C-alpha cells in the first residue's frame, strides 16, 4: 500500500488588501492545482482564482474543495478560509478547518497594520503555533532589501510579543502578483538567501496526533440503527478508544461498554484522533445522549463546566459587551447560551499584557479575561490541558462576535 502523505492546513492571514487572496490563488496555480487557462492572463487572475473558489462555495453551487488543495513532494495541503472571509473563526474552532500553520501576509509598502496585529494575536489564541511571514508586494518597493529588512524587523517585534520565536520563522520577500520567490528563487531579489514560499511550507512540521491526551469525542449526531442499536457519530479529537472499554457521555452522565467502532463502513478495533467514527455503546439509548455531548473514558471523564474563566477577543460587535450579556457559545459540537458574569481584565490586543482591571465594557477589537456562566451544563476544558476542547466562538445576531479559549473551569 502506498503511504498517504501527511496533511497540513494553511490559513492565509493579514491586513485587508495586503494580498492574501492573490497569494493563495498564485500558490494554487504554481502548485498545479488549477488549470491556468480557466482564469486567463488578466492582471487580477490570481486573486480571481481564490475569490472564484470562495464564491462557488459560498453560493453553494459547485462545492469543489479539491480546488483548494495542493501537493508538494512532501505534504498535501489545504488552504482554509482567510479571516475576513465568512465565519473563518467559527470554522477554525468548531469545524474541520483547524489550521496547522498561518501564512502572515504583510505588504512591503504598508508594513504592519491594525489587522496584521489582530490576526497574529488571533492565530496565537486559536492555537496556531507555526508561522511563515510573506512580505508581499516587494515589486512595489523596487525589490528593496532595505525595505524588506525594515518590515521584517517590525513584524519580528510583533510576533515575538505574542510568543513566536522570529528565529524559527521564514521571512520571505515575494510578489503574489509577479510570482517572485513563490516556487522559484527570483532573480529580482539576489540579496535573499532563504527559502521559497513552497519550500517554507515543506519545512513545516505535520501536526502530531494527540493520542496521549485523555479520550474526547464530541458527538455530532446520534442515530438509531436496526440490529445495531444507538450509534453516536463524531470525530475523535484526542486520545484513543478501543472496543470493550467503558466510556461515559457528559454532560448526559450515561455510560456503557463500547461494542463496535465503524469508519467508512468498516469495523475497527480502535479509533484515534482525526477519525470520524460511528460507535455503539451497550446500554445507551438514542434519547440518553445528543449532539454536543462528549464521550470520554469513565475513569477520565470530560469536564462539565457550570462556570469558567476565559480569554476572549472581540471581533465584531455593534455595541458593547457588559456583564449580563448572554450570546451563544460554540465549542466543539455544542452550542450553549452563556452569560458574562465578570469582566476581569482588559488586555492589550497585540501583546496580551494587562491594560485595565475590571473594565465596565468591551468593544470590537478588545481582548480580555472574563468569567462566564453557561445557562446549562456544557463540556469545555482548560486549554492548557486539552487545547482541542477549550476553544470557542461566540455568536450573536448571525455573526461571530468573539473568539476565545477556556483558561480554567471554576465550577
Ligand atoms: P486581500 O484582501 O489580502 O485578500 O488582498 P488581495 O489579494 O485582494 O489583493 C489586494 C490588491 O493588491 C489587489 O488589487 C491585488 O492585485 C494587489 N496585489 C496583491 N499582491 C500584489 C503584489 O505582490 N504586487 C502588487 N503590485 N500588487 C499586489
């Protein structure tokens, strides 16, 4: 059997108009993932590639996710949504599009801008710990090394503030438009001795499967199948589940022995992180459990929170967030209305340093530590212990108003 290549999800982040879509489109073309002729030779063709793919998806017409995938000799890649595109944050947190690495796009002629800072902080908050810095539009500054060094220093300081080590990060001068240093080293930047963008992708580390963490399977659906019984379905986030083990569903509080594990219509003895499985647990009925419950081993059950402390970033809220505000929190597969019961500290949104104790309100762009009370029990866990189970998006009025992570379950 041919070994499957390891897979990496990439997110293109950065300030609006700095060239994220153009760069993502150009990478897909250079990597041979899209036929060139479809988009002609016009000036905007690379951005068009990506925007067309997005539009097709958003319109629900030709959902061809294959188009956002490309491969190198080493890895298979998927370009996941960019912030600014619809519901990026929610998808990153609750969907399959968790990014393994971020490509931070900074235009050489502009340098660090407000959304550059915001996205760096957000990437870190969402648990992305690998970064590549694309210093784009290098053609617009006449391929100047001086300008490149200036922007590189500025970005280095920014990313260092939130805990990235600039020495481990590739900074690449490129033109998403002209194609410099994307796949081949460009003659226009003879002073640059580093990786091309594609080589930088190939030097990333593939995500390791969190098999050593406690077992957690957020339930997506529950079926009742004749002859089998109740079949909860979900993706294993962490840990390993084997047949004959005792599992418990929380907050439902019901438990039983695993009698079968199925994936793609085949039976398995065990399931590990990333596996989308259906499984059968003896003694658990269809009405005992529901979407949003989390399965774990009986002797290491998922945490149920009545109250928790969280770090949040307010992304877009038309007014202010005060104590008493009760939007819906989306965490793994669960959706629970939660009340803000205390605004503990306001943080600097690009460094995370404390700016103010007990602020009266929070508004768009603010980062903060808060205390939250779910209106009914929900499974959420300390991010430092099980990162996959601690992230959440806050939704209200049909949009993602904030994103965050659980620091501590306090009750
Ligand atoms: P996004 O908002 O970050 O996705 O930015 P876009 O990809 O939409 O690009 C914004 C504008 O910058 C478009 O008009 C692009 O054609 C242009 N652009 C993007 N990359 C480059 C580049 O490397 N050089 C030049 N000269 N223009 C670029």
